């Protein structure tokens, strides 16, 4: 925004103090700034008849750092794309794909941005196993076959097992090993204790 204010102020000064032809060039500079300004940002998600589960659009929008009125920034749009994809994966949509931001320009040159979301199926837990010396504490793991493969729940199960097993073996560790099967949209989770 500061840069835009400097350009506008400089153009005004040029228009007041330069001959007519040169003042026109300054007006073109202002228009060039406007042509790179973000006018709108949207998330496009096709409806899936198989799974009526709705995506948390408001939550996804909150992850987008590009805002209306910002100057178009391809690097920032890529960061936004990755944040959207990571959020969907964390919610169990492990095959989610977010296309590179589609940018179109209106008559005034303003940028209209669309993120196309292919969420894919919700992955579910096919198996949950505890291996190593921590097997004796496996009952504290609350993950079940058929649960959604949500990253935060899997991490919480790892922490719970680590805390329970630490009473028996203070220097023990628990590692999560996740094996995805895209063909069946399922996940095998192994909580490996050492």
C-alpha cells in the first residue's frame, strides 16, 4: 500500500509540474498499479454426490493471506495454495489437489483470483497398531478402524501413548508411521514405540 501511495503522489506531482504529454505518462502509471490490484478471491469446489460432507469454506478463506486490494503476487498465491492443500490433508482429504491460482483480468485490469479445489475422498483408518515395548499401553489409543484419517487425532493418539508409556520407560519415544492406500482411500497407522 505504501508503494501505491508513493506512485500516486509522484504521479500527481508530475501532472502538476510537467508538460501535458509527460503528465499523461504519469496517469498511465496509476492505471498500471490498478491493473495489478486484486478485486476478488474465491474458492471453487465441485459438489460431490458420493460424499455430502461440506468443506469448511470460511476456515479455508481465513488461511488465504492474499486480500482484496493487494497487488497481485504470484509467490504469495503459491503460499496460499499450499496452505489450503495442507488444511485439507490435515482434515483427512489426503488426496486433495488445489490447482495453481487461476487469475483473470477485468476491463479495468483488476485481478480476479480463483482457487479450484479437488478434495478427493475422505480417507479412513483401515488399521491401527501399536508396535514395540509400548504394546502394553495400547488401550490408551482411542483411534478405531473406520475413523476419519484426521492428522490432529492421530497426533493426539501418539502423544497419549507417549505419556502412558513414559511411566514404564521414561526415555521411550513413539513414532507415527502412516501408510496410505489411495485406491481404497484408506490409511494404516502404526504407532511404533522404542
